[in-house]
């Protein structure tokens, strides 16, 4: 019941934020961004005070489910829920100084689904090597990389919607709260750069300590292959942006491609192993 209540609270906050920024009302592009109205105070209050309250409830559910007497439980449901929890926490902290308020319209529905995953996918995977410091470092780096790149992917979707509105001649009211595309692109590459560094450290630590955790040498599993492919996509994108000035739709597409490969690397492999094949 607590999982359902938390999910409904996330949905309620999303609806409240959407209503506050009058989602669906289109305005001429000429009004963007100089005369675009700021978000209504109800949406601002929902972001500032509503999100942390629901995050506290989400935190309790994660703590109760992950830290068990047998060890750390990181089945696919709890793993995804933890990643989205951290992504929402990072967003909430960042939105006070960055004009990314409308990102809540995307991340809150994602959080509503993620918080239910431990119930929908109840498979338990207790990690016997979770007491090792090296694993704790690897786990922190991995979750941080996934969370930051999740925000980057959602931010890229916002950029795509904004670009479509600008070229289509009308701008949905909720998008008018966003800054112009240039600073949004700058923020996207800042997110990608940080996420890429965390992903690099995560892959490197996994390779270095694989034998200590699993008792066997490093192997090129499906998870590793998709992780490396995702790393390569982000590396090419960042290099192309630095060397050739790649941005706009190309940046959005490569960001979403890299994130999709990252989902296949971890979430996809865990789902197949735990849910389809019924093994850890």
C-alpha cells in the first residue's frame, strides 16, 4: 500500500506541476522567451516542497527493501527505483539554481513507475560481496552515472520538444518557462560530461575488481558489451561537440541512443536474468 501511495503522490505532483504551468496552452513563438510568464506559484511550491516530502517516503521504502539481514538486495526493481530516486533528488537540488523546472513534468511520472517496480518485479538478489569497499565505490559510481545520464536523456527530450515548438510556430505554455536552446545545450553537455566521467570510472572499477567480487576473471558479457557501446556513443558525442561543434538534433539523438544502450546494459540484462530466466 505504501508503494501505491507513493506512486500516486508522484502522479499528483506531476499533475499539479502541469496545471501550474498550463500544459497544453499554446502561444505564438514570438512571445518566447522574453514575455513568457513564469510558472505559477502552485507549480513552484509543488517542486520546492512537495517533491522532497515524497522523496522521504520513497527513501524509506528503498531503505527497508534494499538493506536486509541477509545482505544488500539489488534486484532489478529496487535497482531501477534507486537510480530514479537519485535522479529526482539531483533534479530537485539543481532546479533551484537552474531553469529546469519543467523537467518535473517528465521525471515525476518516471518516478511514479519506478517506485512500483519492487512490487511489480519482486525478484530478490542479495549480493554476497556487498560488504567490500571496492564494491561500494563501484555501486556508487554506477548509480550516480545512471542517474545523471537519466536526467541528461530527459533533458534531451525537453530540448527536442522545445526545438519542435520553435520550428512549428507555437510553443506549449509549459515549455515557455525554459531558457533558450543555447543554454539548454550547454547544460546538456555539462550533464553528459559528468555522467561520462562517472560511467568511465564505473566501467574501470568493474573491470579491475571483477575477479575479487565474482571469483573469476573479467568476461565480456552482454552487460559489459552494451555498457562499452554506450560509453563509445557518449565519447563520440562529446568529442564531436568539442572538435566539430555538434549540437542540436544530432546531440539529442546520440544522447538518447547512448542512454538506450545503457538501459540495455544493466536494466535489460538484469530483467532477462531475473524475470525471464528466473536466476540472478
